[in-house]
C-alpha cells in the first residue's frame, strides 16, 4: 500500500536559494513547453507528447544560453513535463465526457504556492536521523514527526503562502496493521452548528475557527488596503495575513483529524450522508459556515482512513430525508422543516426529536439497510 508523510523543512539560506531556483526552473520548463505545444498545434496541427518534450529538454540543457537549467534536479524538470502532459490528457478526456476541465494555463511567478517533485534514484532521497537527504540540497533539517516506513518513491518540496517549506514523501510497500474489531456501527450527521453528531449521542462541537479570527483578519486586511502595493510594509502585512490563514487551517485540520481518527478506532462501520459540498458553497448565506466546517475534508479523511485501517464507510443518498423522518416510528413529516427548527414532535407517535441526533440515527438505519 502507498502512504505519504508530510514534514516541515528548515533549510538554511543556501538550500532555500537552491529551492527557489528549482521552483523557477520547473515553472520555466512548464510554461515553455506549454507554449511550444500550443504553437505546434496552431501552426502545423501536430500534437507533442511527453517524450517529444523530454527529448527537446535534453537538447535545451546543452545550450549555453540555458545552461542554468542544470542547476535544478533533472527529475524535477521531468516531473514538470509529466504534470503538463497530465493536464493536457485531463483536458482532452473532459472534452470527450463533456466535463468542465479548463485548458492548461501558464504558471505565474507571483503565485503564492510553489512546489516541485523529485524522483528517487538510488539513494538521492533518504531519511538520516533528524535530517532528510534531497537531490541538489544535501542534508536538510526536517521535523520528522513519525517513523518513515516502506520504500520512498518520490519527494515533493513545497512552499505555502506563509513562506514555510514542507516535504511530502510518497512511500510504497507500507504495511499498516488493521485495527481490532469493535462490532459497533454508527451514523454520523455533519452540520455547521455541531461538526458531527453520532447516532449514540456523542457530539463533536464545531469550533468555528475562522469566525473567531475574523476581527483580527479584518484589521490586517484593512491595514493591507492602506499600504502601497509592492512596498516593504505591504509585503510584511501580506505575510502576516498568510500566517493567520495558515494558523486557522492548521486548527481546523487538527480537529478534523482527531474526530475522524476517533470514529475509525471506535466503530467498524460508519454511515454518512453523501453531501454535495460544492453545491452547498453556492448558497451565499451558508457558504462561509460550510467552508469553516470543512465537510468535504471530513468525508475525504473518513474514506482514506477506512481504507487504511480495514473499516467500512457507507454513504447514503444525499436526497434521503434523514432529518424529516421520525427515528422512532419511521413516519415522514408532511411539512418540510427548515434549519431553524432544531427540535420537533412527531405528529404520529408523539416523540420529541432533536434534529441532528434524529438525522444521525436515520442515517445509521438507512446505511445498514443498504449494506444488507
């Protein structure tokens, strides 16, 4: 099984300069061959594939005018060509299937997220104590937070808008032990009032980290609007905003990881509603709350963690009326209740129902019915 590890990098000044040069070389290669493929099709109606671009890149590196390309890792430049070829393939497949995938775009130098991927060749990528050996960089100080298992395939070095460096190690042949069976089944209802409510009554609160940091964020953005664009203080304020956004994202990810891991450890089968999060974000009254809860990330983590640890996640249809159906007698209310109604009394059996807990119980029942 393939598994990825992501660690924080702490390069020195020379290593950071080399990383930036590699970012620039990869961006140049991507943009150059995007323009070349586009020009070749427009003028000669011929398409270039990855191998054509790779052969031309080999000749280009021998040119004296482009000898600076040799300063970057060769596998990183090849990976940039692979990414370009994948972008074209995705575009053409989307045209055949009538999906919306845009034509490959040129990469901007000012883009705040940068990355490159190096392939492992021999022992050019290895973990050495608390440092990581990377091509063209040597030993880089790294925060190794867990043991790296399996065989390393590649390393992706990235920089986020806050200016921090990270590395993602893709490993294969990783043996992940399955968790012991508990014999428990649960239904989980996601929401914005509470992050998740389990059918057995357990509640995971939604901390709303973005809303708690909104005032500080507003002050920084107001300050940024008064600075001259491109000035030193403008760059400093923009960096502070990026660090605040990173802090909010880290808080949110930490909470979701803890909740999803807790559910995976305690239940064999987890039933969830297949939410249309992209459609929910189009509702401008709920978009900020839905994005702050990060429901799509919650579902993504549940999927891959269940696959890793031998658990089962069942998604029920998004149109199933889980919050409109009584979990006691199974009767559906003739009047649709909006989100403002948090508790209601069933007109058939007289049971008093909490909206979210009632939905979680119904999700569990429907999930078990679908798996039977």
